[in-house]
C-alpha cells in the first residue's frame, strides 16, 4: 500500500517508536511490527521512527533502513510515518533523509547538526539545504539536551514563513517559549504550520495553549492513554484531560527504575520504556543499543510493580 | 610503503589535519597532499586525521575514507598516522575504525559516544568493545565541548590499567585534572601510556608537567613552530619554550577574525586555520563543511594582516 | 493596623513588588506607596516584597528595612505581605528574616544559600534553622537562575512533610517537575501546602495542573490582568483564562526593549517593568540598582509603543 | 603597628585564610591568630582574608569585621593584608570595603556582583564605583564558579588600563585565557599590574607563563610548601618547582575525603583544609559555616592518613 502524504496542518499523537533489539543487538523486526500495530490500534495519529526515543543515535545506517522499511510496511498507510534525519552535518542528514524517502515515509524530522558548534544562521542553512534536496515536508526538531543548541523562536518562525519547515517538534522543555512560538504562528496566520510538544508530562497545558499534537515517548507504553488525552483536549474537557495526564505522569516513573551510575540517563529513560513494553508482551527483550546498559532483573521488577499499580499488567 | 605502527610511549607533535575542500564541498585531495607534506616537512611526529579540527563531523563516510587514503599514502610511513573513530555509538565507531584500519592507519583516536547521554561505566564499555574489535592501539579523546561528557580521571586510569587504551588526547581545557592524570600515570608506572594535550596555547606548561605530546590545531598553520617548541621543551630550555609558545599564542588570534553571529564558533576557529593555510598557499580554498559559513573577503584580510605581522606571509 | 497572618492554604496572585528608586538610588517611598496601592486596587491577593524582581540583591540592609516598612504600612492588613529572606548563608538569612518579622510581614520567602555550593542535605538544614528561629511561615523559593542550585522535588516534599515550609514559589522554569510537586502534594494530602508558580507566561497551565497561585513579575505593570486571569482559572473557564494569559504574554515583550550588551539580562527584564510603571505614572523613575544600566530614551520609547498597543497607556 | 601599603607590582604567595570557628559557629580568634602566624612564619608574602576559602559568604558582617581586625592586628605589618569585598551589588560591596579600610587592610579583592545577571559593561561600572569610593588598590577576583559570570579578558585589560584595578586574582580555571591576560599586560607595558592565579595545582605553569603570584587555598595547610615553590620558580629551577608542586598536588586530595551527598562541594573542599589545620594543631575545630556539613570522624581519619603520608603529621 502507498505511503500517506503528511496532511496540511497535521495534528494528533505521534509516538516516537522504540527500536526493539534481539539479544545480539540486531533490530527485532517481529517485535517492531507488533509495536507498530499496538500503537495504531491504540489510536495514535502518526508514527515517528528514528527519533531520540528510537535510539537512532545508537543504530547503524543499515539498522535505520531496516526500521523504516518495517515501520512503513507494517503501517500500510493507516497513519503518516515521520522519520528522523538526524546527523552531524547537512550532507549526512540528506543521506539519512534520502533513505527515509526511499522507504516511503510521509515527512522528515530534522535536528540541528551537532558535535561542532553552529550559529543560528548556519542552522537555517542546514534546514534550507535539506528541504531543497528532498521533496518531503520537514519538521524542525528542537532538542537541546541532545544537540546542545536551542532553536530560537526567531529561527523557527523565519523558517516557517519561508516555507522551509512544515512544523516543529519541541523537546526543549522551555514551555514559555513554546507557547510564544504557537502565538506567533497564530498571529502570522501560518495555519498549516504544525506545532508538536515533546513534553509528555504537561500535554494538557500544551493543548490548552494551542499545540497541535504531542510526540510522547511514554506513548510507546500506553498509546491509548495519549489518544484518549488528545480526544479529551480536543473536546475541551480540561478537567478530564488533566486527570488522564496525571495518570500518565504516574506511569512515567518507570524511567527512574534504573540504578544511577551503572546506567546513564538515556538508558534509564528508554530502558524503562523498553522494559515496560517487554513486560506488556509487545517486544521480546529490553536490550539497549551499544554501549548502553540494560535494565537488570531487580530493575525489571521495579517496572513491573509500577505497571501493576497502573493496571497495565 | 607500509604503514608505521604506533611506537610504545608515543611522543611529540601530532597536528589534527584540516580537511581542505573544493568549491563544491568535496575533499580537495591535491591540497590535502600538500598539507600532509607541509606538516611532515615542518618536523611533526605524527598526523591525526579525522579529528574535530578535520571537520570529521562535517564529512560523509566516503569523504572520511578518501581523507584517510590520501593521508596514509602521502605520509608513506614517514610518521605514524592516527585516525579519529568518532561516532554516536559503539557499532558506528567500530565501522569508522574498520575503515581506518583498512586505510592502514597506525592507531585510533576515539571519543565517548554522543547525542544520547551515557554513564562513565557505559563509556568504558564503548572503549572496551572498540578495542576488542580492532587490532589497533586506541587513544581516548576527551573533548567535552563536542560530546558533552567529561572522561573522568578514574575512567581514564582504569582503561589505561586494563590495557583498553594506549593513550589520552585531552582537549577538555581542565589543566589541573590533566596534570593529575599525568601524575597518576607516573605513580602507577604506566610508562607506555601516552598523554597528549589539545590545549595548544599552554603546551609549555603541559610539557613541564610531564605531557608526552600535543595535538595543536594551530599546528596546521605553523607546524615548524610547534616542532621547535617540542624540541625546546625536551631540552628543558623552558624560557625559550615559553617564548615560542607566546609567538604561537599571538598567531592564534586568526581564529577570531570571523564575524560573530553569521559564523558559529566552530566555523570561526577552523575557518581561521583554513584561511591562513589558503593564504600561505598550502590549500586551495577556505570552504567549510556544510552548513558552516566560510570566511568572507573582509575576514580573509584580517587573517592576512595577522600572518604578515607574524612573518608567515 | 495589625499585620495579616498568612492564611492556611494561601492562594492567589502575589506580585513581587518592584523597588522604585529616586535619581540618587535611594528607595522612593512615595512611588512605593503608589505601587502597593495600585497592586491592591488591581485585585491581587498578597504582596511579595524583597524578591528577585524587587532587586533585593541590589539593596542595602537599610533599604530593605525601608521597603518592608513602607509596604507593610501601606498595605495596612488588606492582604498578606510576604518578604524575601535571601542571603548567602543561614545566619545572614535569619538576620534578614528578623528584620522582616519586626516589620510585621505575614510570611518569609527563602531561597537556598548561594555563592558557595551546597548539597540538598545542607539546603534542608538551611531551611530547618531559619524556620526554627522565626515564628513565621516559610515558603521555599526555587530560583536556580539566581542561586545556581535546583530545589529537588524530594527536598521540597520532605520539608513540606516535616512542616519546615508552608509552601513553594517555583521560578525554576521546569514545568514538568513543578506539576510533579503538585501531584505529590495532593497524593500525600498536604492540603495546606501552597504551591505558587513564578512562570508568569503559562499561568493558565499551572492553574490547570493544580497550582494555588502565581508570583508574576509582570503583575507589577498589570495587576488587574493577573487578578482577572486568576478569577477565570478559578471558575474553570479555561478558554477565557488562556486569552487573558495571551494578552499578558504580548505585554511581556517590554522586557526585551533594552539593548543587549550595554544592559545585562536582569536590568533588561526589571528595567522593562520599571519603565512601564514610570510611563503608567505609578513610579517616578526607571532608575535601577547599582551597577545596573537604566533604560535610555530610545528604549523607553519602545516600551511606550508596547503599552500603547496593549491599551495600557 | 601601621598597616602595610600594597607594593606596586605586588608578587608572591598570598594564601586565602580559612576562618576558624568555635563549636558554636563564632569566629575563633585564638585559632585565627595562630593561623596568621603559621602562614607568615611559613614565608608567605601576603594574606588574603574574606575570600571564598575564608567562607566569607558564610559569615555575618560582624564576623567579617572580627576576622579583619584579628588578621590585621596579628599580621602587624609583617606582610600586606588583602580583604575581600564580595557582595551582590555595588553599594553593599562598598560597605564591605569600608569596613575593610577601617580595619587597616592594604588592598581590596572584589568579585563581580552576583545573584542578578550583569553585562560586562555593568561589571566594569561596579569596579569603577568601588574604586572611586575607596582610597585603596583593588584587585579583580575572577571566580565564575561562585558568581556565575566570567571576567572577560577585554574587561580586565580595560580596567587595568584605566587604572580601576591594580591586579587580578584568576580562579576561573581557564588557563589559556589567563596566559592571554598575562601576555596582554606585558604587551601593553602595564608593569605594575599584578596577576595572581588561584589554580593552586598548576602554579609552576602559571609562573612559567609570567604570573606574579598565587592565592592557594591549600597554602593554609602547607604555607612553607608554596613559599618554597615560589622561590624555586623565581630562581627558574623549573624541575624542582615541578616536584614541589607535585608534592602539594598529592596533598590536595584532602579535599575529597568527605562523603558526596551529605556534604556539598564547598564544604568538602574547605572542610578538608580545616580538618587538616585542626589535625596539625593550628586551629581548634573543623566546624563549618552554617548550613554546611562538618567532616565527621571517619572523614577526619581519611585526612589524617593523607597528612601522615605527606609527612605533615
């Protein structure tokens, strides 16, 4: 089945898919298929493959291609598939984007380049060139915790006005600025420019402020919860939206079940998601990308207790 | 000619080679050959290809392979060639390392993985696995400004003791800790463990403290100067060593000739080196890796003035 | 008139009062009286003197005492008066707190100590000792941008449970954690523990999440706006709350009217408030505490234009 | 005896005096007298009271005055006494400075203001006003770890040229920039401008680069060691200077004898000095300023073992 083009003014819940591994660190395609179906059946509105939660930075190029192939094929046009094109420079990001385009994705999600240090002008040039090379919509991905550069509000708005980017995924944690971007988008009448938050614990607030959607890592574990939260927000039942978000907030404690020191911050967070998905029977292992530490048995039990309390097990 | 194995207790000046580009952003192999010869004729003791100064993060894999091929072939065994294996995870770093090994390099220089956030234990695992896969000496490359993680002293010493790494290239700017690593190396009698500083402006101090060598970005522009500095330090003529370092310090102002804002910090620094090399007739252009901004004419003139004053033009 | 005790479960809008200066940098008591009355007539629920917005760190001890005296006297028991006890160590904070108590304030607002670096355990000790010395409720003031230490969630909750603190003023900008504190407060049934946000641009969200109040610097300029926002939030008219917050967000651009470089970040923000208050006729000058730079004529005109557009002039 | 004016081009070892406390957190004047005599008999060239190592930020104004009185009186003109005037704004710093002047100190050591955020222009204004009010030489104290602002090289040089400051105490840890300040001072012929490093572990390097002196916290514990190091550096016996510095580096491990978490970074470092001084019989207790945690018995034993190994016990 043909891929789905990204709708103008794209909206909704778009989980950043975990990448399941086999015991020997290869992409576990059967688990990935189950995960894709689990998400879509949960009611999500799109899928984001090869994001930070997907451990993209932990994959080889070949593994990335495999992930995209499986996701696009399994999705089978039911929802749009967005793919990260995340790399240290423009040529490499274009290479990643071309693989994604060949796999049939609906849109690209592009971070600023990293490792070297860039000006905002250079970052705009990065997006301009990626967009010029690919005939696909591009969403800007603001994630300073990973690339150590903030996409400034003026940068985002300029790129939106010039048509370089079709949307924003904001994982900066700077909610006041996020709201400023939404307001400026509205003021300028850039109605097709989609604004998604990655702040999965205050999504009710983001929707109140006018966000179009959310990219929740925790959505992997409970896609139906985030789909419900979205529906409630759209109906402007803010009290119920808040309660659903609070339930999901409590569930989020699975990311702190690892032992600090042995495990780094990324392995702790993503390992919590993977362990929960393993316990829920969606994926086969909680293996992490090399060199990250996997949750051990004691940590798995802590996650299990949280899932039981949440009624998800 | 066969490549040179890395000598035990490797020492000296090892410039991190700039990567010259053609006007259309391809590796300018003729310029690179000239640069290699210029360095070796300047008296350096090794060459470091695909480091941060080489804009490795700005190159494609194919360009990286080209660089290594040209550098190893042009060097022709006159000095050891070290190659960066710098990537976001262990599998990718091993891929980079294998390309380097096939090109015939003498040793690898490996940063911690980046983009995701890792514990020191995970970083040790990274080095352990890279070392286990490759039959080449590995130097740890401590560069928090790029990977946003510090290689702690205990981490470096543990890896030295376990034989995972053969040396350290410290570009952290933390000189007190650097000295602590040197002292701990000496205390433990790890005599073959080579410690290089990347702090190119206080190399006289580093040699006084017991460093084995330096990896000076500025060495690209004046390799003979750093070779002279090394010789003076070895002869323990500290007053003369200091004077040579001060001359090189003044020359370093070429990295601030770019206009802040238009140009990012990396393009300003590396663009200064490239512009100076272009003006000295070693490389053909001052083109930077995409999306970085190239020095414009006014900025080139500022670099020219500094070179003239330094007697290098 | 007697001072007002802090009600249990204190709620509402509590602006952090600007400190007006005369041309020779003394506290302008007449302006301060007008400002206090302007706030109370605007409908606020309390006043916070000697906070960061009050330029407390820019005042002498004598000026601090003067401010408290004027604020308490002018307020005349109409609303509670909270006073900052902000200093580098416990003894000094207790001294500040005793001055405040003598002035007749209702409660203290205490930051962690600063300049030196402290553990969370030491910070708890700071609050414990301040609380033990004074017979006044203490609110913890989380402002890492000023004291460079974050009050961790566990620290806040422990102090709430032990009865050391009666509330929290969170100016950390970490909204996800803020919500976590609110949820943990609710889970533990600490119903009298008051949680205020200092994030004045997303207050609608904070109220949706269960915050009790807000300490908005911008409230100085438009107290009636924040009082209206509070009333709308209490009535759970979230659409109208959002619109009021958006109006106030646009007004906030007065803080960026200064020229970067000449003026530092604090003088730019607080100078914007003071200039607006001067233009609205509440205070006499826009003089800043030494050594901060005052808005110049061109900058004043920029603020004027924003106020005119906002209908506040 | 009259106080000693600061000599032009002041040079040498100037320990930042620890402030000994009694068990009830008052200044232990008898211990402080012993400490002053111990330093001067150790051969130091000046004393710095009320610096960061003195826990100035942990003292009340009254305690600060007591410290200065004791130090000036006990010193009795044998060496110059420098006093910190460290506070959050210009008026407060001037107040501190006036107390110091009345106590008879030789010079002031002034940090940038803190808590609020300032531009370099505002910082220059701070120094200009302090200098204008006091008839005493002022040294700029660059300590970003405490005040969270770096004194830029251009700022220091401008103030030196304008005669606002007589010297610099650089505790920034940025050795490359430190050297740049020294070189610029020399280039401009500002021969009376004194440059001291606070980087007590690489002082041999700093002297090689042209520093005039050092302000070593560790000097409290072993003043004779730093005096010896200074003499060796002046005689340009760099090999011996290095060995003395290495001995002192090993001794520095006393600052890591505290348990992380219970104790904050400042209490760990300064508590190590105080515990060593207590064990050496110079001061009576290792009590720290409130709310900092004091070394416990196990930690004291760790310090003792280091002192024994160093031959200082």
